[in-house]
C-alpha cells in the first residue's frame, strides 16, 4: 500500500500550514502545500493514496487552462449548443482567471471555496475579481515593465496563486503578455515565466458602475468546473473531484440564491392579458397559460404532436440556441424527458380553428409543420414572443411590466391548484423530475386541495358521495 508524509511549516505571519508529500502511481514525487490543519491534510492524503493504489493518480503537467479547453472541445458534441456557450462564458470570464495557471492536482476543495468567496466579493463591470485589486496589479505592472509571478506577488503582498489569477485577468484584458521564460541561478533547471506590459493597453475601465455577480451565476459556473474535474478523475489525472469530493460538498460550496417571489397572473388577470394579445399571439398565449409549457417546448410543437380528439400534446423536444448568432435549432427537452400534457375543450377548439386556418394556406401535409408559425410559415423565435408580443400584451392590458413570459407557466400551475387539483397533477403536467421540485415552488398555493379534505374523505367513506374541493386563488 502506498504511503505519504505530512510536514508542518511556518508562514511569515507565524501561522502554521501543512504540506503532503507522496508518490504518484508512476513513481513521481509530488508535494501539496497549504493545508490549514492536520485533519484536512490527512483527508487529502488518504484519498490520494487510495487513487495511487488503484493506479489512478499520475504526474501531469496539465494546467487547468489547458485541460478545460481540451475538455470543452471533447464535450461539445454531447451537449446542446446553448449549454456549450454558457460553459464557454463561465470558463473564460470566471474559471480561467482563477484556476487557469494551477495544475489540476493543485486544485483543492479549499481553492474551490476561495473561488466562490472571491466571486461573491467581486464588484466590477465585467472583471472577474475585485476591480481595486486588478487596478493595483495593473499599476505595479506598469511600474515594473517586465516581471515574474513571484515579483508581482512580492510587490502586492499577495500569495503566488493570487498573483497568477491577477496576471490571467490582465492577460485577458490585453494589458500584459507573456515574454518568454528563463532559468534562475540555483533553480535546478526550473524556468520562470516572464511577463511584460502591452503599451497603450490597460485593464477594463474600473470607474464604470459596479455590478455584483449573482448567486445563480456563481452556482452555474460551478457546473462546468464540477463536470470537467469529474472527467479528470476518470482520466486518472487527479484522485478526487475537489468541486464535489464528498456527500454534502456541493451544499457547502454553492451560494444561497436570493429568494425571488414567484409571480403569475391572478385568475382575474388572465382574461385581461389574453384580450390584450395580438391575433397572431393569442393562440400561443392561450396554450401557454392552459398547459404550462415552456416557450421553447411550445415553439417546437408540430401538428403531429397534437391529439385533438384525445386532448393531449406530446412534448418531445424544444427550440434551442443554434451555433450562429440569433439562430435556433431543434433540441431535447429539459432533462431529456418526454411527456404528454392534457388540455381542455377550450384549447381544443382554438387549436382546431388554427389548424383549419393553416390548412387553407398550406397545401402540404400539416403533420410536419410547426403549430405556431410566422405568416410566411416559418418557425417563430423566442425573442419575437418574449421581447415583443408578451411585452405588448402586458402594456395593452395595463398589467405589471415585471411579469416574465416564463411566469405564464407559473400561472398555469396556480390555476390548476386553484381548481383543487393535487400537486402530483401539476408535477406531471409541468414535467418536473421530482415532486419535491413541485412542492418547493407551488406547495404554498395548494390551498384548495387541502381545504375541507377531511370532510370530503368522510363523505366518501360514510355517505358514498364525492364533494368537489373548494377553489382558491380567485
């Protein structure tokens, strides 16, 4: 069984840190520093040694930046294009500036927590980390002209890792550039990378109004980090995933999302909204409110997906962002789960009329045609619906402008619950993978189903009659 060692060392401020020394599966000695306590070092060592014994830990010179670029290229064919774009944005704007220069094996759960902490504290227009710190690094770079990571760290009084992250941020901004490397005397052949300023170019203006990075954005940036490091574990490059290394780790790393009060059209507002819709938008708006579809699902519907006699629409896909700017393409549903969504006689009549109108203008078989199309017969875009038609309906109906198009989905759920339908019905109509998701979002609205439930149960058991539940949210 492989073994390693733990050694204490003292920092300049007198505090103690611990380092771990071990050999990888291919016999290369490695050292990991920066552990704040013996137990943290022991946990890392035990997990690493288990990986070493299994032949999963090998010496690698891969930095996070080189690995994440390779991972994105390899992963792109297996994810939606919109998901790839989101991952790329998080990688370039947030993950690379922090982890880019680190070796994969140097990334610890503590580093991930520090990454989250720095993003929480960050307040600058587009810069990843605190604008004051970036501006200070820029000033030092201008004064030095050329410098190494350690020289910048000394000037700023920061750690080597912090200096590396600031250099990565300045390089992204075009303020500095790599200028080769050199071997310092007594460095045993180890080369030091040299950086120089780019005349006439500076970091992004730090005088613009600051904008805090939201908790949702921070948590979303952890998704590609966690996935990429999970694949690094599978590839034998690291022993454990520092972004999700133990049960409950995600909960400790993620940031609590600010509570947003759910909004929806009240029952007395639905008619006002629909009457304010344009003729082109009205059938789509009726379906969104009645069936709770996501707009991407509704725009993907073909007539072959609509069973007018059975009053069911089959949700098998959705419209996604394409590779080109402003383009859309067919994609899978959220969670890759198909479902059948039922509708009532009102929607059946609206869809029959829409189909009849389509049949008058289209000679081809309608089964493959989109249910909701432009006057020319092409597919509608989400931007047209959310950015124009929906906003016009809110304005013309004198309704609050803060209501999002997605809130029509909440409107559907609220109206079902107002009719006394149970949460399990809402879950199945909306396509939630778990009832706990439905409970978390809409459980507080389930008043009609609960009100008088005991008396209705007694009526069924003792009197042989069924009472309808009282309506709520009127």
